[in-house]
């Protein structure tokens, strides 16, 4: 029997990181994560930032306070554009910077140290290079003295340039850290990107609270406050445009997180495999099945999440229409007033009612068997 056993053959493909990172499933997940990150950032910006607290308004305030034009070109900062177009070029810069940081993360420690040192020396030369040379020339020509006004003016351009890039970097932090996390395989980068976005949304929600907003005076009036309750539902007759924007931000955040973390998890799993298993065709086929299943589940379940969230937020309108069709509009209005479905916490009540009904349906509809049939049918096609 022992003589009949043959060793496992090796295939042309392997699970080594250099080859696996070029596999189409990994690249697809990284592209999906990048698109979700950009879309989420633009959705947040268009909802809360543009025309309210965007970077171009801060640039105008600085120029008015210093009586000097910022050295950053308008086509780079977006000052010569309107609306969301103000963020197109800065967004490209943020993606480029995050990608450069991701590439740098895969270099040797010696190369990283040299690159950081070159960046520090370049920043010092930009800030103080011309000033130091001019001041040394002044000391040589006229002896020891404080810097002249012309020499001090040489600090103005580099300081304003550095300040402009710092402001842009602050606005682009989610994009920079997210891009580094996706392509640099950094969990911390993905977590920081999500954390920055959630922190901004939380701070903005607190500042736009009516009591706090009134205390901010003219600054508070510039903040965009979403009236997500009082407007009529226009999207599928269930939710308002403001509500669908919030749903879209949450969904895109989940797509970004699941796709980025999925790539990192699978590459970490492949890295930890023994060397003998990395060329085993069975392990390669298993990795393909896992990646294909991850892509399918991400698309299917997140789509269902968006649909379920939309229905849950607009379930009070469905409930009131149902009551109106059975008992008449007057009774439906009394029902709406009795449980106050049109107020802020009415959305929570209607969502809980929807979840309660769906939970009761599990005793009627075998959801696990239903999803099992779908997954088995999808797996049979591979």
C-alpha cells in the first residue's frame, strides 16, 4: 500500500504573496474598497462640507486675514471651482499620497529611513533655506544685526505653502489613511480612515444640535443641518433624499471595511501557511473559493442591508398606508399621532416594528434553508 501512494503534485499557481497579490480576486476587492472609499468621502463632503465648511472657505479667510494670496494654485486647491468639483483635484492628491505611503511600507527599513530623512531635509530647506542664505549674506555684508524686513518676507511664501498643504491633508485624512490601508495592507490605516469619518459625523451632529448651534453664532449658521424628518419621502416613497444619503454613507463604509479587511485576512492566512501547502493545488482552489464567496457575500448581503434599512426607516409610512386602506385616513392619522411615528424617535419605533415582524417571519419562512439553497446553487456554478 505504501508503494502506491504518490506525493501531491504542485501546480503552476501558488499562494506566495507576490503571486497572490496579483490575483484578480484580490485586485478586484482592493479596487472595490478604493471606489467605496472615494464614493463615501464624496458623499460625506457633498452632504456636510461643500458650501458649509470646505477648505476653500478657510483659504479665503486666511487670505483676508493676512492680506496675501496663498501660493497654492487655484486649480490644485479647487478655489476656482464650484460645488463638489472643489474636491476633485485634492482627492487625487490624497489618493496619490496614500498610494505612495503604501508603496513605501513595502520597502526595506533602510530605504524607508532614507525616504523619511529626505522628506524632513526637503521640508527644512523649503521652510528656511532661502531665509538662512539671505540672512547669512546680510551678516557678511553688514555685520551682526537682526534680519531685515526683506529677509523676513522670504519666510512668508514657504510658511503659507506649508499651511495650505497641512489644511488639505487635514481634509483628506480619511482618503490618505484609507488608501494606505487598502494597498499597504494595513488594518490600522483602514481603522483610522473609518475612525476619522465617524468622528467627523459625531462632532458635526453635536455641533448642529439646535441648542449648541445657537451658541455658536455666525459659525453655527454655516453648518449644514439635515432636516431628515420633516421633508416628504421621495425615494421609493419610503425615505427622504437626506435619509438615503445617510444610508448610502453607511453602506459604502461597510463595503470599504469588508473589502479591505477581507484582502488583509486572506493574505495573512496565505502567508502563515507552510511552504509545502502554498503550491498545493487543493489549497489554491480553496483560496479561490473563499475569495469568490467573499465577493458574492459582500455584494448580496450589503445590497440586502441597504434594502432592509430603507424599508425599516420608511416602515411607518407603509404601516400608516396599510391602516388607511383598511380603516380610513382619519383613523390612520390618529394612529400616527398616537405612536408619534413622524417624529425623530418615531423612526426608531417603526424600525423596531419592522425588525419585530421580520423576526416573527423566521418561524414561518426557513431563512437558513433558503440561503443555503442560494449558496449551494451559486457554488455549483464555479
